[in-house]
C-alpha cells in the first residue's frame, strides 16, 4: 500500500498491515493517535516530559503487541489508552506520593472574547481542576477519560477493565464529590467576603 493510500485507510486495515510488520501502516496509526495519547497522559501526570516518555513507551508497547490486537467493537484508541493507563499507574506506584496531579488551569474556548469572561472562566477552571486533583485515583481517571478524552462509557470500561455500570457509579460519585467540594469552596469564599 502506498503512503497516500495508507493515510486514507481505516484503522482495521492499518492494524492488519502493522501486524504484518508494515512500519508505515503503524506510523499512520501513530500520527492519528499520538496527540490524544499524549494529552491523556499529560492530564494524568501534569508533567510534559513524563507524558512524552510514557506516550513513546505506549507506542513501543503497542508496536510490540500489535499482532495480538483483536478488534472487538472497541476503538483502537481505547486499546492505546489502556496501555498508557497501565504505564501511568505503574509509574505512579514508583513515585512516593502515588498521585498524578492535573493541569493547573483549563482554558475557556468560546466564539466571543471578553477579557472579564475569560478571566472568570480561567478562575473557575482552576477551581474545578483543584477539586478534580483531590478526587480518588479511579474517580480522577474516569473524569479525565470522560470529559477530556471524550470516551464513551463502554470504552472507559474496556480501558479500566470494569463494567459499564461500575464506570457510571465512579463518575456519579466523582461528580458528587466534586460538586460538594466546589460548593464548600463557594461557601468559604462567601463567608470570607462578608467578614472582610
């Protein structure tokens, strides 16, 4: 298959070619998914250098195991994120604190620009990420996969090796805990502003 044809091929064709040691086919898969894998790992580690290393290791592991990959109705990306997740978890076990922080801020994206709205969105985003950082590891993982990576419940379940119901429960508990923390923060802020 020529390079231009490879770029137009769907994942299953590329996987089949890559399983036959076609490096160009795997290269196209790499180009399609490297940013999403990097972004996922970065949101879990908050360390761009570590995210680069874990992303590279993810694709090396995928290249070595591509001949064992089986299409089971789950996107190839979910398989890659499972590898990335396992590498991240293993890395976190080595780290002394065992937690992976999230980014300091979230940028607001909208069609209209207003400096005030942009500032408020940035502050709100910081508060949300501070709350997400305090969630348990599995809750933080589900929130990142659902709202940052945009994965479906079945895909998250496959990546984490859990049932869809378990993923929904984890997300529900995570959002409930996050809501409670944010409401507490607003209450403390309001009490401070009235006292001051």
